[in-house]
C-alpha cells in the first residue's frame, strides 16, 4: 500500500552545482600614493570594500554567469588622502541543476559567490602586494546578509518610488 501513496517513488534529485570556468572579467589597480608622491612615513590605511553581485542566464541549459564586483578603496586615516584603488570583476560560469525555480536566484547570489570568494581573496592579496603594499587579506563576506540587504533596499526603493518613474 505504501507504493500506491508514492512512498516507494524516487526521492527528488539533489541540487547540483559545478564550476565550469572562472576568470577575471575586468580589473584595475591604481597606486595613487606613488603617483601623487604621498610618502610621509607609513600611513595607516582606512580601507573600504564594496561588493556587488550579478547573475545572468547563459544560452546553454542550466548554465549561469555569476559576477562578483569588488571595489577596494584605501585612504589615509589622517587626511583621507587616497592610497590605492582596486576594482575587480570576477566571473564564474556555473552549471546548476535540480534547484527549484523559486530558489534559483538566492542560490546564484549566495552559494555561487561563496565558491568564487577564495580566488577573489587571493587575487586581491597578490595585486595589492605587487602594487607595492602589504598584501590585503579580505575578511569573509557574508553573501547571505548581502543578499538580504539588497532585497530590503529594493523593497524600500519600490515603496519610495511612485509607479511610472525611472
């Protein structure tokens, strides 16, 4: 009788994710301190990191581009003079299967960036070191909190903006 109720049916397939490729899509690093001659001792930097995420469906079935856009801005604590600026767009091509449609967007914006982050951290460390500074070791990024904040920001923007305005 259990078979009639579907108990013997195959369980739903488990979500599957595979990184097909990953690459630097765009990157720039400016050593402003060296260009402007800021060299009064070893200034203690105030480092600001901004993170943006983007995901796009590819033409192939179940494949998506997920891009982490990172901007690292370092300024002196005394006087807020720029020290360096780094911009990085790092993209992963992901094969994602068996993820319900209503969970696909959060999956792409949370789990996929988590997979890319160790590589992003290494690039930032290497580039800042090669740019003449101590290697910058980024702290972990909470992509779940980032996703929730973006949903809240969008909801607030929709409430604040009347329909029909751009």
